[in-house]
């Protein structure tokens, strides 16, 4: 499965991709080190230098892997409950926002005009801190007067989705796409 940010199962697919990439990067570095040692009989050779430099992208990939394993995606039950309620809205799944102080796991999010609704599973996210962080990031991205409502109660969130679907479209689809792109850019 191709990992496309915002689709259900994105984090799981991305974890697999990054895990394989990390193993490959470390494997190449190890193979270069072993080849250099086997041919010269000492660690002091050019292939050792190349192997050590090869550890830089491998370590960067390892950090990304650690972050992906910390991130929690949308659960299967929540996905089954929320997907039919999206209607005309475009649902975004498995968003994991990071800030200097905290990380925020949002299972599902929609954008409609100047309203952003989001659902985080209980215990995965400090909702008020996440709202403030997203508000700050949106302001920095040039989107002012956005209303962000996050909930950890799936029934309340489902009702909000149904109400939002029953109202007429207020904003332009292009502006909503720009907001979604910004949200994707600031998420893991």
C-alpha cells in the first residue's frame, strides 16, 4: 500500500516503508565496513569512512522511524464509524502534529470553510493545547479567523460531522485545499 498522507492507514504503511529503508541504509553501511575490513585487514581505510558517512542518512531514517512508532493512527472502529459520515467533506486520517512542548495525535479531521473539526481518541491528545498549536500554525501560514474544534467523544464528533454536512458550503474549495495542504505539511 502506498503511504499517502491523510489517507486511512497512512502511518502503518509509512512505518513499513521507513523500517525497510532504515534496515537497507544500515545494511549498506555495514556491508561497506565489512568489505573494507576484509580487503585491507584493518579499519583504517576509505570504505570505513564511506560507511561512517553512510550512517548519517541511516540515523536520520531511524529518528523518523522512532517518531512514526510513537504516532498513533485512527483505530479501525473509529474509521468504520466516521467514514460514512464524511458526506461532501474530505476526511483526513492519521495526522500527528509535533510542537516543541507536546505531540498531538488526531485520528480524523475535516475542513469546511473557516471551520476545522477534529477527533482524537481519548488519552491520545491534549485537545486545548492542540487547538492553540494549530491556530498558531494556521496564522503563520496566512489563515486567520479559523475555528478549530477538537473532540475526544466520537458520538459528539459524529453529530458535528452530520451537522456540518447538512449546512451549505460556505468557503471556497480552493481555500479549503490550501488549509489541508498546510495541515499535511505540519503533520508527521
